[in-house]
C-alpha cells in the first residue's frame, strides 16, 4: 500500500552537547518519509529551492521515496532552521528560522499521490491539511501531526482538520492545550469525540501512549545510553507508526496491529536520535529494525506469577 506525506523539507543547523552539524537534511516530511520507507512505498509532497541538490535528493531516492511531487522553486531557498540543545535534550532553543519557499507552500499533488491508500498530514497550516485530505478521497487511513503554534493561531481550523482523519499524533502538552484538559485520558477522549479513532500522545524520553475506543496502551522509550540529536524524533516515530499501518491499510486495523505500529514508531525514533539529522535512519537495515522491535517486546513483557493473594 502506498503512503503520501505532505510536509516540510528543510536544511537544519544543529548544535547539541555532542557536536554540531551545518545545513543537514531535515524537515518533518523528510524524517517521516525515511522512517516510513522501511514499511511501505512513500510519496513525498513538499517544496524546496534550487539550493536543494542531488546529494539531498539521493538520500530520499536511495530509500525508494517518490519525489516527483517535490516542487523546486527556481531562484528560491529551502526552508532553514538553526537550533541548539543543552543537556536537556527534550527542549530545542530556536536560534533562527527562515521559511523561504515554504512560506508560500501550496501542496501540488499528482494523480499518483492522490491515489495512495494512506495519507499523512505532517505539521503544516491546518487549512492546507484540510485541502490535501479532501484531494485524497481514496485514502482508507489518514493521520495528522500538529504543534502548539497552530493550536494557538488556528485552533478552529485544526479541529476541522482533525475531524477528517483517523489518527492524531501530538505531544502531551499539545493534547492538553488543544482540549484545555489537564487529564490526558479526558483530553484524548474529547479529541476522539471529534472523529479520530486513535490518539497517539508522544512523551519524548518517557515514551508514548495510545488511546482508542478499545482501551489504552503505554510504551516506554527505548533505553539508550547515547542520545546525540533528538531533531526529527517525533517525525520518525510518526513515520514508523503510519508506515506500518499503511502497509496494512486494506485490512482492519485491529488493536494488536495498532499496538505493533506504536512499537515500530518508537523503534524508528530510537534510531533517529543516535546520530545527527538523517544520518542513522538513512542507513538502517531491516534486520536492525526487527532486532530492536524484538528487544521492545522483551523489555515490555510481563508474566503472571503464582503470588500470594493480598491479605484482608
């Protein structure tokens, strides 16, 4: 099953306590696409300037990602972000943002991209998310991501976009902000009342939580001794999650299938943070992914034991 993603393609300059990289390939659609490409065919819709070269395109096409709908604006410059992390890698300090060609982004979907069975609306303006969703009526599974900026500036439009998808992926602060609910369970239930059948709450180094009609599932982050750069971790999680589900978009998405998607999402995010930018995910191998997935199964397994009953 094919998966279309619409989002940002960028150059990132990143400094963490473990090093610096200048103008590395980044952006929500890039991190998502690379992670999702290990599970299904990915079609990327985005915009870049003519400073986006063959080496950057080769990273995407090397994973079989379809870039025919990656628009190139002659004379334009690609979206650029510069950020800094201290030892608290949960928080990025933005030092510079230049939207460049992304400021006027109007997604242009080919017939092939519109025909995909699955659709992911990465973190872009909610009105654009709605327009893209309406162009893809064939998609049997659709999901979206967003951020606090759109919750603050375009909440009503974002709620309308949420009504059009099956899954919403937000971090815990965004879920609370969007619903004005302090309790995550109540907040997730409220979002599901708008239409989506599943809410994924990303919790950074503490893992992720899944809320569905059938229940609740919580997963820790993979225990890593070395974390180099968290940029794009949430997008890599989304790519693993949605990519796995897209591969099964023609069948019923059972609770067990969605839980497995959560584990694959966390698996891809754990690889993403091991090196800068796209360096680690771009050269992953399927055996590495399956090995870490199995490790997740091991560390989250719980066996019932014959224990004394609590005393009255």
